[in-house]
């Protein structure tokens, strides 16, 4: 029995040592070294550029897609209803993100087929892949950008007046697109505010007529605004209208 008591732990230790000996653990080496192969330097530079693009991916998603309009309109809706943090910010951002993927689906599909996949397969170099990826994004931004906003930024950039849309620099198109999106989002927000503002005015008038001036009108109007929004199927109307606004 004493032999078995010592044999069991010893067997487990030996089996564990054998398993560790069979597993190859990777090592990580960070540093600089000289090389005679130029392709290694190019690969390192490409890796740094890819990491830089990944850090800018959130900004690209916000500034070159419909995310800005969708998030601002949903924020206007929450403000018009008068609720504090319902729906919460995380839910609004998540809903805006997935609606952006839905709206930008054709553009993302085009980028994947004509830019990403050929580049990953090695049939297209990096410069051409970036140019092909910008084509559907520029088309989307042009469709949503007002001519006066585009003309404003062309004037501010002090560049030669482009003859066609293909001659407009992307650095000029992006801020014009963002300003147009802000204008559109605020216009939709104004339309959203109107029916809820009428309910607030009616609630304030009724309370004043009844002499209940110490009761905040928002407390009385909030249930009616929520009931109105639910009865008219507000979420479907709002989201459907936003998706259709992208044309």
C-alpha cells in the first residue's frame, strides 16, 4: 500500500513531463537585425502599415459610411421621447453598426470581390487593391453628398475645379460627405421632434388650465409619447425610412 501511495503521484509527474516534452512552445523575439533580403524589409513595412490601418478602422467606418446619420437620428429619437438612457448608448451604437453593415452591404461585397480577395490571392498588388476598394465607397459618398457641400470643400482646398467626379480627391470628398450627413441627420431629427413637441405643448396647456403648475409637463407627457410611438410602430417606420433615405 505504501508503494502505491508513492507510485501514483510519481506516475502523474512523469506523464506530465513527457507531455510537456512533446509539445513545442513558440518563442517570441523582438529586435532589430541586419538582412540581405529586401523582401523582409518590405514585409515589415507592410505589417506596420496594416496595423496603422487597423487603428484607423473605426474612424473610416464612421466617416465614410452611413453610421453617422443612423446614430445621430437614433439619438434624436431618444431625446425627443424624453427618456434618459433608454435605449442605452451601447444598444444604440450596436444597432447603428449593424444597420450600417446592412446599408453598406453591396459596397462591402464589391470591395471583397474586386479588392480584398484578389489581393489575398496574390493576383493584385496593394496600390490597385486600395484604388478598387475606394471605388464603391466613393460612389456611395457621392450619392449622399450635396453639390453645394462638395463645391464648398473644393473651394476651401484651393484645387482645380474637377471636370468629372473621378477627378475629385478623396480628401475633399470625405469632409463634404460628413457635412451632408450631418445636415440630413438634423433634418430627420427635426421631423421626429415635431409630433412629440405637440404632445409636450398639450400636456403643459392642460396642466396650466388645471392649475397644476408645480407638476412637470414632461412627467405627464412621457407615457403618452411612448404610447404614441408604440401604436404607430415607430421603430419600423423610423428604421425603414432611414434605410430608404440612403437610396
